[in-house]
């Protein structure tokens, strides 16, 4: 059988015609949007902020996450405002010198960084000249695509795992008899009567598709959880060995804590620096945005102190084994 014939047979079996392919593409777009929104919510929950009442803190966080940078500036000698912006210009360190603000209410504003405005950003990209400020959405999209691919794998596994009974019949008349018999059984008939000429030897006339061999949904769900945990580590959320059945030891906790801290330490340092510059320019402004550090603690009832979980080797190093 040629490749074209195999493709045609596959399309006939699974009804993957052009319209179905378009539906699948639309479904994947919907899935990508769902996982993007889900991961953005997880990322947004990492930030803690305190701003003026007349600021929209939700807009501020969305701007920081989706654009990677926003500006704080003095608008016509009134109260300081924050807004999305477009940095431009270059200084001796290849960093932007100005920003442009385009807003339907405020109009077009050209501001000078360090003179009448300060920018707040998460990260710099030194490989670009001048430096730009990438948003964490590249991380979100990277893991969202992985999760969409795993969902496609689950769908394919479910389709391939359908347990279908295949009857072998010597002729079309017998095939129709088997079909009617199966229909009666599926309809819940209390008794099914067939012609004695039909051979009901299961070893000869009945086959089943190998559903167990094709079913990998459980493994795919585990991989999905691992992808989410990898994303959580990348944005600084602790998730050390959530699939372990035994107690978590101190070394594993510390390893996960170190990796989570390192993953967002650049973001924390830049936010501290930017906040300090904003306060220097606007001393009376209420403005703070941080990513607090968190650690894993043992929440089990046996640990009333809330201390990190310890392994047996940790206890031995502290005081030796009790006899």
C-alpha cells in the first residue's frame, strides 16, 4: 500500500478531511489561549505591589508581564502616572535614553529617562544593541505550546484506544447477521436469537483492537504535570517533587529553593533597582512592586513547628540516632 493510499485510509477512518483539520487547528488555538491565560495567572500571582489609589495596579502588572517594561512620569506637574511605553535612543552603555507614550487620553509624550521619568522592567537583553526589555511572555508561550502538544497526544491516545470488536464473516449475509446481533445486544435486548449457521467461535471470528497498548493518557497527564512544575520553577514557585510518595528530605527542599530563587533573582534585583530610582525621582510616591521569596515547609500534622522537612541523615548529623 502506497503512502497516498495509507493517508486516504487514515482520513476515511478518522474523518480527518480539510474541514476537520481546520476544526483541529481552531481547537489547538483555543487550547493555546487557555494555557496562556492559566500560566499568566500563575505568573501574576508571584508579584506583590503597593501603589497609589489612582493607579490601576492590574493594568500595571499586565503591562509589565506582556510588554516587559512600563514608565513612571510626571504629567504636566501633577501627580505621577504609570503607562505603557516604547523606549528608544541609546547612551554609551547601549541603553535607551528616552521613551514614547502614546495614549488616547494623554496624547503623545516624549520623555527622557532619568530626567522626567523612570522605567520599570524585569530583564535586559544585552545581545541586542541597543538593549531592549523582553517580557516573560516568551516563557509562557514556550510552556503553553508544550501543554497543547500533550493534549493532542492525549486525544490521539483516546482515539487509538477505542475497543472495537471486529467479527470475521464468510459472506455479506453473515456480516449483516453479526451486525444485527451486536445491535440487539447493545440495545439491551433480554435475549438475542441467531441462525445456527453462524459460527460464534470467539477464537476464530472475533478480534479486538489492542486498547491497552495504545492507551498512554496516564503517562501524558504525568508529563503535563511535570511541564507545569518546570514552568513553576522557571518563575520562582516552589514545587519540589510533588509526585514523590515518601517524605521530602532537606537536601531536595534546598535544591528546589535554590533553583527557584536563581530563576527570578534577576527580576527581583531589577525591580529593586527600578523602585529605588522611582522613589529618588518621586520621593512622596507610594510605589512598590516585588517578587517575595518563598520556601517549602512541611505542612503535615506531625510537624507543628512548620520547619522544612528533614531526612534521616539530617537528623543523624544533628544529634545522632536514638536507640
